[in-house]
C-alpha cells in the first residue's frame, strides 16, 4: 500500500499509475448476495447448473458487482494521511470487457488522469481503473471513476 501525506502530494502523480490493489476472490456466495441486493437473478449468475451449459461454461459475476468493488480496490491500494474522507462522485465511462467466472481473483490498477481543486479545500480526482483477472491477458473492466477527497 502506498501512503501519501497530502492531497497535493497525490495530485503530483497525474498521468501516472499510482497504485495496484490487493487481489480479491469473487465467490458464488458474493454473487448470490449481490443478486439478492439488486434483484438481478439472471441464471448466468445464480444457477451454477444451468450456467454450465451457457456461453461461459459456468456462472459469472454481474458486471455491476465487479464495478461495485472500486471502493475496496481504492482502500487496499493507497492512503492519504491528511484526508479524512472521500466520496464517489460518479463515472465518466465504464466497459465490461471480459467475464468474471466464479472463484476468479481480481485486482485493479489505478492511473490518476486529472486532479482539480474543489470547495472546502478538497480535490476532485479522475481515475482510470483497470480491473484485471488473474491469468487473463484481457481486463474484465475499465472504468473512469470520479472521486472527491477532503482534508
């Protein structure tokens, strides 16, 4: 995990890959819980037997489940000592480029694209987040995430 003292110290990294998250394993239990929380019970996610005959040979995670891991990836990648909080401000673009089979291990690479001062001495950051699956050459998701941090 990388440590930055201030928002300005992090802002100096615009244009660079800042951090890589820890690996996390996607389980069938997580997929089922996500389906319960969102009401998305499509068989490709929650019916392992039926999914075996599907296009991916087994169940896969919801794309939005993969996307919902962004906060976890950020938290395991770096900290800003003099920042008390951050908030998700939205997304500019998201692409789900490959499936995430059950028991896949994922991690994210974070590249800082832009940093702009905002009110209350905060900073709005634009991140390119590339989520990769262990053993796959193709990313499973690329998202441009907007985060606001405050000292």
